[in-house]
């Protein structure tokens, strides 16, 4: 099992870049397949100068597409993997709930007990207020630091 803290930047359509943070957990199911759970804290610009906070959770599955070893320095080689992930979940923005779906690709570097991952994610949701602003989809780039348990 992996448990990590995620820090990132979101860029929704017609919005300024906003910071976000979250918690990510992965559990190996079979061979290269894993179950994924995310809890994210985001900010959305509803009108110029007005920002609201949101909480989003999602569950999904991921697959380790490529694996290898990275030569860092003399005597230090660390395993890495590239992965793809699909998630579905829910976001609560100003007490209004909406469905969210996302897909991600990422690169993870690890040692025996710790890992760091860079991830790029596309998301889309069915929030009516964000649809009116044409901001119901976008991209997120994040880095996650975590531990194996």
C-alpha cells in the first residue's frame, strides 16, 4: 500500500492557475493493477476576485505501463514506473455536489520505503455553475511524496 501527500497546480478552462493539495492512496490488486483513492482540496474562481474552496474525493484503478531502473549516482539505482489511472468521484463546491471524472499519466521513482511521483491529470465535472463559466474541465499537474506500508 502507498500513502502520499499531493501538491499541485490546476488550470481549469477560463480560470487562473490555482494551487491544490490532497492525499493519495494506492493498493496493489494484481500484477501491475492497483486501486486508487484520492482526497483533494481545490479552489475555484467563481467570478473575478471571488474564490471558493472545494473538496473532492475519487476512486479508480491504475495500471503500471512501463517499469525500469534510474541510475542516480555511483552505487544508487532506484526503480521507476510510468502509470495510467482513471478515477470517478464527487466534488462539493459551496454545498453543491457534482460528479467528477479524470484520467492521469504519471512517473514514479521509489526506494524501499518512500516514493515521489510526478503526475499530469485531465478532469471534467458536471457542476452547473462551472459549466456556465465554461470551467468544468481542465488539467492538473502535481507532485506526490509518500511512503510504502
